[in-house]
C-alpha cells in the first residue's frame, strides 16, 4: 500500500499552501488566527507532518483567498497516475 503523506502530491499541496500564505502576506500565526487554531497546526500542515481532509482544504483555501480548483489541479498534476492508496 502506497502512502499519500510525503508523496509527491502531498509535497506539492504543502508547497502550494505555503506559497499562497506568503503571497497573501500572512505569517503562520496570522493564518492560524483566521482559521481559529494554533500556529503549530499550520506548521504541521506546511511541513507535511499532517494530512488535511477535503473540508479542511476548503477552509484553508478560503482563508488564503485562493481557488480550490487551482490547488487541486496542481496536486493532480504532480500525483503519478499509477499511485495507489
């Protein structure tokens, strides 16, 4: 069974979220305030230590002001077609 955490797709997602946060001019703490969570939660997501589910991705992209479709397209493009769950 292949792991999705630390996979190419997961790394791409983490990097996209980091870039979106920085482009929005936010620190991890400021994003955490928007999400009403701790900064360490944002840090664990960005470092790849924690996976996020679809609902969390929706909330994150809204807080960052980015289109979820664009984010998913990046992850889809970087995930090998033969990747297994």
